[in-house]
C-alpha cells in the first residue's frame, strides 16, 4: 500500500519529464519513492543513459481571501484568455491585475471589456520584461471611471505562436510564510536523495501569485535555508489554465529571470525555449 495516497501530481511530473532536457527523460524509469519510503521525494527518474533526477513537488497555496477575489477576477477577465486576436506571434504576454482591486457594486463584465480593449490597442508595443501601465476602466459606471494599474510581463519566444494570459499581482503578506513552509518540508527530502540532479517543482494552480513573486521570496529566504545550494533547478508549474484551457506551463527561473520554458496545451508541447543553450553557444563562438 502506498504510504502517500495523494498522487494527483504524478501526471504533471510525467508531462514535465516528457520534454525535460530535450526529451532525455522521455520514457525513463520512474521510481515513485514516496510509495515505499517515509519522508521521500515523489520520484527518482533514471534516463536511458543512467542519469538520475530527483523531483520534489509542492503546491503553493493561494493567499487568504483568494476565493472571493478569484470569483470577481474570473468573471471580469477570463474572456481575455479566450480572445485569440490578442495573441502576438513569438511573444508570451501576461497581464497582471492587482489583488483586491475590483470593488463591490461595479459591473465587472464592463471592467473586463475595458481591459480587453486596452490590451488589443497596446499588445504590439508592450516592452519585453516587466512594465506597469494605467488602464481607465468603468467609464460607464454611475460612480465614474477609475484608473486600474496593470502589470505586463512580456517574454520573447521565437518560433512559437505566442500566448496572451491574465494573472494577478501584488504579493500578499503571507506569501513568504507559505514559501518558507514549502522549503521547510520539501528541501530535506531532496537533499538526502542521491541523484545526479535535484529539482524542486513548485506548482501554482491559481492565477495568483506570479512565479516571479514566489521566486523573489525564495531569494529572500536563502540565508535561512542553506539546503537551497544543493538544489540544481527550481521549476514552476503553472496549472491555473489546466481546467479551462488544458494549458500547463513549466518555467525554470534563476537569478537571471526566466531561463527556460516548456508550454503544453492538451498534453502537447506548444513551445520550448532554453536561454541557457543560447548563452552557451554564444560563449563558444
């Protein structure tokens, strides 16, 4: 009998391994250590050439009050991800809306329309990286319009069809506690597992917090968790769009920012980017 009955993360891990390292672990041998060892990592994967990869997964929980804010957010902005006219080829566009910004009593659908129109106008000119903008919304409201601060995260993705997503930003006060909890419970398992490489896989199944916000908290906690030095890679799994659009994105982040991306839709790889490979090629020229 399994020592850990919660296994819903396994298809996610298997999807990740199907394209990780240019497919080096596709069809690899999987030893689900948590099935027969107490306090073990989820899986030890062994490639055809004998390389071992230890993966520990955890879910970063949403902030307090997320359900109410999520209801308003989805009602106002979910249509944006369904609008394919907002997509710019070879660009990953994520528009962030501050948490708690939608007040009671306003027409959230109208606010969503205003933001959708703003993206349609500005999507081509948004600069790469993180930028902040002001969008005037609720102009038809009896109480009058108000400026909505939005954050755009644009990532160049050559050779891909592009994607436009909506998210929330503004770090909640308890995010650092949630990240610390994850590191406290997961890092010891990884560190004690013999493997050629160790990966911490952090899942975000809500549209907030952003992966960059989570990574920023990890950096702040490095002094309290020296085990981080023994972790080779920290990947983020974005499953917020899994139920509605069959979208799953895996992002590798380090101090340089987002350095590798694996995006899937319906279980099929839609984009694969690895800036580390490009950097190595430039160094050898």
